[in-house]
C-alpha cells in the first residue's frame, strides 16, 4: 500500500486484516522462540495492556503536565536503584529500551570528559569484544571510538588487556552482566579497581540481567558482584521489558549520583518555542510504557520475581544438562544465568546445519559466530517444551551426523562461509544494500523464489562476490 485509503475502513475489517499480517511471524506464544519476546503468560499480558491503555495518550515530554508519569518514572528508578544496591543518591531515567540505555551513557560520559578536560581530542571507550552491538551503534552516533578488549578462554573480558589499552583519550570502561552471546558476567570487581585507579567511569550493561540476577542471588544463587556495591561502578542499565516482564519500550539507566547524570540532560534556552529541557534521547515519551512498567513491577513484586528466577534457572539447568548429554554438543563457557550458547565438538556435526534442522522442526533459532554456536534465552514458558526441544535437538544432531552433506547446503553453508570470510568490509557493504532495499518505498521483507528472506539472498551475493575476488587473486 503506497497511498492513504480514500475512504475509511470499518474497525473490524482493519483489525482482521492486521491479524492476518502476523500469520508469518515467529510463534512466541507457544514458546518456539528463544529471543526477542519475554512472554510471561497471557493473563499477565492482558493486565499490561490494561495498564498501558490507561495512559495511552499521555506524554512524558512534559512532566509538569503529566505528574502521574513522573511519579511512575521516579518510582521505577528508585526501585531499580535499590534492587541494584544503589544508595539514596542514585538517580536515573526510564528509556525506550536497551539500546537507548546504552546510547545515553556514551553521550553522558563523552560530555563529562569534555567538561573536565577542556581540550579537543577524539574520545575513546574500552569494551569487551562480546559487548552488545548497541555500544558500537552509540560510538558511531556520538563520535566516540570504541576499542574492543579481547576475551579470555572463559569468554570474560581480559582485565589486564583493558588496563593496557587505557590512554589519555579514554573516557569510559564498559562491562557486561551478562554478555548477550555467552551469558557470562565480566569481572566487574576487577574492572572497578581499574576504573578507580585511572579515575574513569565504569558502566555495567545489565540490560539483559538487571531484573534477573538480583533475584537469582536472593534465591541463594552464586552470582559474582556486578552492581553498585562495587566501588568504581558509576552507572548500570537494566531493561524492565526483558526479565522485568513489562511491556515493550521500557528500560532504565541508573547513575550513582547526579554529578554523572547531569551530563545526560539536553537544555536549549533560546528556542522561539520556549526553553526546552529533555532528560533522555526521546522528546515524546509514551506514557503507556511508563504505566505498564510500573504495573509489572507491582504485579510481580520481589516474591514473584524470585519465583520466576527459580523457575527460569531450573529450566536453564535442565536444558544445559540435556544439551551436554547429547553426543557432540557442549555449552560455551560457564554462563551465570538463563542466556547461553552451545557448539559442536564433533567435526562431523556442523552446528549451523543443526540449526537448520531445528528450524525445519518449527523452532526459531539464533546463531552465533566467533565461535560458531546456537543461542538460547530462557523464559518461564519454555518449561512446557523443554523435553520436546531436547528431543528435536538430539534428532537434528543425528541427522546432521548421518548426512555430512547438509553442512554444504542451505543456510548452514552460508552462515558457515560468512563467519570465515576475511573481507569483513564486504559484508558491511552488502548489508547496507540489504537495508536500502528493505527500507525502500515497498517497505516489506523481499523474498526470493524459494521464499528465502532477503538476509539469505544477501549472504549468497556476498559469497558470490567473494568467489570472484578470490578467483581474480589466484
């Protein structure tokens, strides 16, 4: 559709049409997915819809006009700060999601460094190779060079490598709690000591774990310290819409005190429209997400979060045990929570081919590179499908082991070759073309004749171009 309909359609017809659009979407309600959606249950979702709808039109752009939204935000930040061991000086803002909660600290600490140093320089931040890609996005947006510190064998950042990378341009250190790819918590205590030694801010990206790790710990779980208890930690991000089980569009960034957070604010006093002040990236801030986040925290409470954490970790342990017991598979590292990855230890079992087989059985599978693996993120709903998943996984491994040619077919071949391509800039160029096509006026996900999504077609193009380059050099 390229034009606005000439005449209005009936509400019932519109809604029916919209329901049809979701027929090809991933099936998260039956727990066939392992990322993107943190679905607790249908009853909780309906409750969140009601809370969101109560404040559907309200706008947190002006907290003086909608004092209710400012109350929601203040309460959420206070509760999050307390959960993360902050004291009464802790401050923060509600954001639109984890990406904004990663963008803001880069902006904040860049401007803090500018205010303190008063000299022109290209700012740099140091982050683990495993840091979420949102930090690379922040670096690009705000003109900060990101330097990636290597990981140790356990997939945690090498703190001594971080120390050696610090120079006069360094403005920020970052660690994960946990990292998205492998589910391990970086050595935040050691990073905190380095941050203090060099008088640098340290941000802990706990978007994924912020609303789960504290409750695993309360359940007598062994969690390495990662929050404001560690001297040197100056800020933490934690998503309410992940394991806080709020509606989409709700995350937090919390600072140890206002001396850091004030550099996040945008103020413009000479605009003809009046004096303008904004605490975060967005201008309009949808009130519904504020209300639903506040409602979710109150609906679950500490007891509810602890119960969910207990259930989630039981499912996680069952899955990890089952995967380990499948000949040819092993868990990558020693993950502390419900996100982890596994890989193949058998040369005859291509892990990407296993992923293809799982998808043919109706599972939505996420793949990792460097090292190659399949990714899992557990929510309570996975309890009812754990046995089925492990059964399908075992069958998939045996299918691939018995048919080694599967590694050279379909998505397995493409993912495998892409992961090994030496010319990484070529991938970026082709993905840019993909994005241009995807966001063209047609605005849909183009498919090829075999109904493969554009991403697969782009990988095929990259491999074709690489073959030409390689042939020319040879």
